[in-house]
């Protein structure tokens, strides 16, 4: 069995897709010798992404994780503070809380969008009325219930950070995700909808804040002739070479979005006759960016995510488990967690029954057919 398809090219979950313009932009950086974490591509990428999102300012950084970290710095998160975070996410959403020695408290998902549950968030506020911040995620590109989450945050006068690392080009009630919170986080990692190979951005509407993010990201050098520092800084700026890749990629964002959407719809149609399969939810109040197509399997139907991942793997097809929720992570075992349910949790249930399907926009119709056939086979269809 195994090895029978060793010669077939690998089908990826989500790999970078370059179009040519990226290389021209990189060449421009070389030709002008802006081969440094500063330069015209960095400035233009900041302007272009901020304008696209409908926010005033953005600082281009070495990664989305750096952007979350600087958001924590800007909010003054420190030892003794509590920060509420989405539980069902990648660890980069909440690790920066701990970089600042603060304590994360995890909020379960609701089943409608898989994102931060407003009900669980309310429960958390009952026990911790004064968290320093709330950070919510738009998981796999589906917008969270922002109106409800923002109303709760406003009621308690607590700033919201939107981790839109996975959701660039997704909208909620007509506006871009990442533009609602006090700060928005964007990632340009290699697996995201557009990439700079590695990179990210923090965006917002307060010029002073975003200027400060840029200052902290360039080693916090005071405006003095000599090297003077009144604060601890970081080396978090994005290279001008990589910003060139990003500017090229940005021209294809809409194309990538449309191709991702087509992948999701192809899976949805292909599994429509298998009641045990449910595709990851969308939000009727918005438009997802369909970054990753995911599915959950009905409980106790004899098929597990692992069986599907193994069957795909045997065909040299990459798939992944759902992010393991933070309340189940050894490193966060001591942290408080608020469930959407009275018993168990929505995030753990999604983790147990779900998986991420190949969502690479370079996959051909034949690739999609093979993936679908393989998955259908596990269900005996
Ligand atoms: C990718 C990702 C990040 C981190 O972004 P990097 O650019 O890899 O540092 C943060 N949060 C979520 C939800 C992500 O998926």
C-alpha cells in the first residue's frame, strides 16, 4: 500500500503560490540596493495593506507573532495582568501574552463559526472583570461574531485585538477583518493566503501607536545622534526584499481568495451526500477568505480524522489536524478556561472530530478528484 504513490507529486495543504511579479519586485530591491529591513517596498506594503483593510496605519514586521507581541506591548500588558484569548487557535495568538509575563485565560469556541464564544466570554468577565485585553481569532478565515464580542468588550471597556493572521481578505458586515479591533494582526507566513515567506503586520487607526510599534520593532532607538535607549526594543522589522514579495503577492490576493473559495465549494458539493461529513462553518454576517477547508466527522460513525489523514498520506497528500485547543496544551495546563458548554467544550469536540483538508490553490481538478475519491473511500462510498 504505502509507497505505491511515491512517484506522484505531493499534494499540499497550503503552499506558496508565486506569479512572477514578486520576483520583479525583489529584483527592484536588489537593483536599488534596498536589501535591508527598511526601504520603499516596506513603506508601500504598509500603505497598500492599510488602505485595503480600511485602517489608517500599518507597521510591517518579521511575522504575525511579532505583531501580536507588539500589540501586547502597546497595551501595556505586564506581570499580574490577565488577557483573554481564543482557545481554539495556533499558539502564536497567545504565546506573546506570556512573553510579557501576563496570564492568558482561554475562551471556548461557539459552534456557529468555531470562533470565540460570546457566552463563554461573558462568563470569563464574571470571574475576571478587568482583563487587560481580549484577543480573538478568525479561525481558518471565517470571521468571528465580532458585533457580540465587541459589545462585550466595550461594556467592560477592554481593548480588542483581532488576530486576522488567517483571514486576510475576509469581511464581516462589509468591512475587512483586522480593521475592527484596536489593533489588527496580519501574517504573511508561507502557508497563509498571501506570503512574504515570513512576515506580518500590525494595523490600527492611531498614528502614535503604530509609530511606536515601528520604533519598538527597530530596537527602540531614541531620536539621538548617538545610540541611546530608554526602552527595551526588538529586531522585528520586515526586510525590504520580503516586502517586495508581499507587494507582488498582494496583487493576487483576490485571485487567491476566489481559488480558495472554489476549493471549499468543491469539497462541500462532493461530500453533500455523506451526512457524516460537515464542512467548517461560514459566518452569514460576512465572507470568509476560505484559507483552509476543514471538515468534521459525525461522532461514532466508525471513521476518525486519523483514518482520513492516513488514507490521504498513503496517496502522498498532506492534511492536518485541527489546531489543538490551548486549554489542552501541556504548557497552558494551569490556565483558566471558560467553556461554551456546561460539560465538555466546543473546541475540544472540533479538535476530536475535525481535520484540515488540502487547500492549496495550485491543486488541479485531478488533484481535487483524487483527494475527494480517497476521502469518500474511507466512508465506503
Ligand atoms: C500564522 C498565525 C500566526 C502567526 O503568524 P506568523 O507570521 O507565523 O508569526 C498567529 N496567529 C494565527 C491564528 C496564525 O494562524
